[in-house]
């Protein structure tokens, strides 16, 4: 990491992102005008599906019960992993 940017060890190229997912969702919704449900799918269901994690990124029976509750202002309010609350504001 250098000035908030992820680089390869030799500094020659970008090596990912240091952005928080909620910040990316906010940007999509507020600045790019993506519908909230589409931004959420981009952050959850789509990447999980692409790497074969079928029990992730879904809110239905048989899924892993990992979820985040967000406020209307797109702030994280609560977080659950395997159905257990691990964060509450």
C-alpha cells in the first residue's frame, strides 16, 4: 500500500483495491446512478457466483446467512456471519 493504492511489491503495477465495499456501493448509487439492488448484486451475488460460491451472495433458504444491514443513508448498521451478529452500530 502506498498513499491508499495497492501496488505490486516492486511498485510497477496496480495490485487490487483498498476500497471498502460499502464505499464502492455508495459510489455506484450516488455518482453513477446505479439502482441500489443492482449495486448490491454487483458487490455480493455476482462475484460469489463467478468464483463458484453458490451459498454466498443470496438471501434464501440454504444460503450461508452472511448479511449486512444498511441504513437509507447507506451506512452499515449491522453485520451477520453465518447468522451470528458480529457488528452492531
